[in-house]
C-alpha cells in the first residue's frame, strides 16, 4: 500500500495508528498537498487537515514543513534510483536495457501520486538540502548507467558518465514532456520512440573487444 493509499484508509480523525503507519499516512497527506500547492503555498494546517489529525500529532512526527518535504524527497529519489538499477539489471540485451531504462522514467512520472514533481519540478531548489537530494538522484541514476556503458564499451568512466548523463537527462525531460502533453502518444509507443532514438546513438559505440554490436 502506498503512502497516499494509507492516507485515504486512515483519514478519519481520531483513529490510533502504529507510529510507522501514522508516519506513512502523514507523508501521503503531505505529498498530496505539496504536489497540488507547491512547497511555499502549502501549510502544516493543510497537511494536518488532509491527514485528519491535529497539528500536535503532525509535529510529533515532523518538526517542520521542510522536514516533511525532505522525507518525501528521500523516499521518492530512492524509488527512481532503484527503478533505474532494476531496469539495467533486467536483461543483458543492451537494446532492451535502453528500453527498460527509458520506461523506468516514464513509469516514474506517470505515477498517480505525482511525486516526480517534488523531485524534478520543485519550487524549493534554492534550498541546499533539496538541491543535494535532486543532484543525488540525477547523479546516482547516471552512475548506474555509466557503469554498464563503461563495462560494455571499454570507454573511460569520464566518457561513459557523459553518455550516461545524456541518456538519463533525455529520459527524464522527454517523460515529463510526454506527461504534460496529456499523453497524446500511448506510453508504450512513446517509450519505443525514445528508446529507438537513444539506441541509435549508444549503439554507435562497439562492445568492448568487438568491432560492432
């Protein structure tokens, strides 16, 4: 059950929940408010009301609004990192790896909770702690892709990181553009189009020890 689903299930005021369940419920409520209103317009009163708890209960778990936001970022940044790593590990066929990685980004932005907006469209990127987390997810996803490129092509880590950053950035920006265009192209088709573009580029680098793919 996701944090938002737990929020829906536990919203009636006065229900006593185990601490972990309450924390997840509060995170779900905070996510709904932050996604809908942005960080600056959101208020702890709004989050407490959405969760169906009193403000003192909210403050028992999170000392302030920034603490809530950072907890959500930690959760959802890690979710994308793991999705990209899983995509890369899902096959040894590099063409399918590219497609699986592109699809991981599309699945991430398509999630109903809209968590990607907190990560990639935040109105708080001037806050160092937020910037650190956004940079971390970008870098760790690129590093996961880099390791595969370096191993398979024999390119240096620096060269591989440039290519990986390009692939990750392409996937993230295009996936968001696709979502904001009201998904006029079906997801599978959109992923295939992007994967074909990315593969035509990366396939130009021969596998290590061979002359061509």
